[in-house]
C-alpha cells in the first residue's frame, strides 16, 4: 500500500486515542478523537474492546490489525505490541502506558516478552495495604541511594524493580521506550531511545507490506 505523508494513523489504547497526522502525534480522549476525525480516512489498531462496535461503524476508518504480523509472535499477542516490535529490526521495546510491556526482537524475529502493571497501577496497589501508603510517585527520584521517606521508598521499590527486570534482558541490545510514562521511565536508564513514533512506524511498515 502506498502511503502519503498526510495519512491518518491511530493507536487506540485503554486510556487514550493516539493519532498521527503525518507531522505530529496527538493524545486525545475518545469522544474528542471521534468527533474530530470520523469524517476522514483513518487506519487504526485498537486494544480497547469496549469501543469496538462504535469504531467499526465509522465508514472511513479501517482496522489494520489483520495486516500486522511478526515472525515468532504468539496467538494472543496484542496488536499494539506487534506493531511496536515491527518498528525496528532488533531491540528491546518498552511501552509504558496503562500496562508496561517489554518485548525483545532479534533480526526481525520476536523472541518473547513480559507484561507489568503500569506505574499508576503499581502506585495505587499500595492503598490496598494501608491508607497511609496512598502516595504519588516521586518523579524526581534518584536510584543511587536508599530512600529515607515513605514516598521515596514506594517510588524506589516500583521503579528499581522494573529497571532491574528490563536490564536483565537488554544486554547488547538497543533499548526503546514509548508510551505515556515512557519518557519518565527511560530517564532511569543509560543509552536509551524514547520515541513516541515507534507504534506508528510499525503501522506504516505493516501497511507498506500489504
């Protein structure tokens, strides 16, 4: 499929509707995105099953999920993870959104990956232990010293554990981050690439192959 620079691509997630218009990425609420783009040709992938019937009834929109595949994928692998893994031939790909997905690709072949709760879900889980642990993450946290406050202790426990697991699988590979918390989470790693275009690059690759 031939793509021009102005083709509309959308990644419909569990929380936001991410649209690439050929020059920039917008992060919109669903009602705003549908109202703005329902009369335009748009290619999309979606992991939001609650919106499936509404979106499928928009005549000018095309779900390209069936066009997306990567060698080594498994049957229930999410389409958002597959397009992310298509964006580059090799690397470790981290999408830090409602959930944190970590996937490894070597020479165009999917090698495996894992799924963690998103940072917000991690933080909110502490409330079930005690109301005094209902604390927001410290976005200025440093990992080079042990925490001496409850807020930093929670933040350290969440971020350091995520970092340790990702580091375990990144040796010798380029580490890519995307997603709403991707830029923040990537700041705790060395020699990383944060790029909000990764999913859209993978979508364009899938469309061009068909």
